[in-house]
């Protein structure tokens, strides 16, 4: 694999509450987007990523055949750690984070996901959002209440229906997809996907090298206001 990573505070926020995952030796890549006042979002996403990576590192030995179970356990452990920290310190009360993490191993990708950060797969001319947003607006769109274009512009598009660390237990999605040589996988927070439509992201990803694609995506998001932190991890399967 080849990969590149980028996180940017944007043009409006005073802190960067995103944290990225790029652990090449472990095959783990992804993003987390924290939420909560007084820098609690930054704490939540950072703690969640640290906990997840630490859990995987400690339990991956002998994981052959049990990778999905261990990845799920790692996300649940991260949830417990964030929730416990929020309960312990009053100024962190209610903090939480999204998390979208992919495990690349041999010819498959396992993705564990909570929230509205996304994983996309570009394969040839096909561009697929692998994850489902856990958001009020996405649920409205799936139920036929609003169109995709209305969802993109909806004033409540940032309202989450699921997040990590806000309750003692967390419900997460897990998916598996086969990988082929030439695949390109993008993990991103909504600082990107909230400003660029899928077809625009696809067109930029198809244009060229990893770093060039990430740089152009960032420039476009900033050009459109950069109202949120922008974080991406882009992985090429060789």
C-alpha cells in the first residue's frame, strides 16, 4: 500500500478536533471527528484513536480469523475509555467522537464505523460510499423524506444519531469488502464531505497521485469556506 494523510484546522474553528489514524505496520487507517465544548472534542477523538490503536496492538497476535471481532472490541474499548473520561471530569461531560477505521489485510478491507465520517472506495470509474452516515439527515434521505441534494444543504446535516463515547455502550457498523490492485480508499471527516459532493470528490481522486489528490481536495474545501476541520487519509492498494 501507499498512503498519504492530512489534517487542517480550516478557516473558522479555533481548534482542530479531528484525529487521524495512519498505522502502516498495523494496517489501520481512518479518521475521528470529536465534539464537545472546551476542547473536549479534541480530547475525545485523540483518546478514542489512542485507545483503539493500543487495543489492536495488544490483541492482534493470533488474530488470524478473528480480525473482525478484535476490531469491534477495539472500538468498544475506545468507547468505554472516552465515556469514562467524560464521567470523571465535569468539563468533558457529553463529549464524543465519530470514528471510521479500516483494517487492510491481504486482499480485503474491514471497516468499523460510528458517526458521519466516511470511507469511500474508488475502483476504476466506480465510486462508492462504503459507510452509512449515522445522522438525522441521512436517515431522512434513506426514508425518502428528502432528496440527496436537500440532504447536502440541510441546516441539521451535522446532527448525529450515533457517536462514540456518549453512552456506556456503542452500536457500530462493520463491513467487509474485497480489495483489488488499483483501488483507492479515502477516509474523511465531514469537513470535506460536507462541502464537496461525491462526484466532485471522485473526479479529483481520479486525477493523479496521492498527495496531489489530497492537496486539491483540501484546497477546494478551503475555497468553499473551510467551516470545519478537514481530515483525510488516502490509501492506494498496489
